[in-house]
C-alpha cells in the first residue's frame, strides 16, 4: 500500500438511504458517462485487470487488502473514469459474515495509467452500520444492491457536475492530496510517489512465504 492515509469513516445509524429511484438514475448516468470515455470492451478489460490484481493481493495476504482476505468481498461494477480515461475510482463491498457483526463496509480503489500501464491502489475504508437501512435484519450482511446504492452517495458522489459532465476537479482532489504524499506538488510527483509504493506493498505481507501467482496473468 502506498503512503495514502487511511481514515475510518463512520456512517451514523441515523442516516437514511437516498431514494432508490434517484440512486438508480445516478448509477445509469455514471456508468453511461464512464463508458463514453472507454468503449465497452476497454471498460471490461480494465475491470478484469483490477479484479485480477485484487485477487492476487488477497491470495498473498497483502496488508493493504487485509479486510478483503478476512471477510467476503465483491468489487463494485462501476468504474468512474476521468475525461482522459487514465484515472478511475471504484470500491469493493465488504460483507462482515461473522457472528455478532452489525455493519459491513466499502473500500475505495483507485486506478491510474502511468507510462501506458495501469496501476491500482487502495483507498479509504467506510463502515456501514446495517441499522441505517430501514427494515434490514442487522444480523445479516447487506446485499450487493444495498451497498452499491450507498456507494453512489459515499464513494462516487461528485463524479459528475451539475451539468452532468465529468468533474475533473473531483479526480484531482482524490489523486493529488497530502494523504498520498505530503511533499508532492505536481501530478507527476504524486505518480512517482505511488509508483515507489508498488514494491513496498509487497513487503507488507508474510515475506517468509513465496509469492503465490494466480492461474492467469495479473498486473501489480
């Protein structure tokens, strides 16, 4: 994991889910806008790459994905791309399938193409109390659909501006902030900082064990 500051964001139980019709419309708008940047084939290729990468990290129990190898998880189907198609933001759904659990979670994931190659990075973790979903049995994990609706508000909100266009300022704030690198000034500085961390994250595991590959080619 890179020098990205991890924050534990608590969504209070008094919150309510946004209107289902509104979130469905947002989901379609976000996906449609994102796929207008990358065609469907390219979109699916990038989705496959990040899925493979997370699977590889989980298989090798990297510390940055400790929650993913501890609990059940699923990558959200939505990848929000910027105008150039060289950055995206997504998240994983974390299902706390353990006794006495009363919350689930969302973890942000970032992708950036640097020197013509995609790299993926972990972001903030958000705790989602099940009690915030009216009528839900708190002894059972939230569904994919429920967490996706919450992600539209808590992770993806800000992707489009008031005119329905991609908000580049949102990406800049997400990718270029002191959480990644306190001394960085330019986009290139932040990219260099992230690249330096690629190897570091592989040291944050049980290094007495050999790296376990997937059965298919994956990127770091």
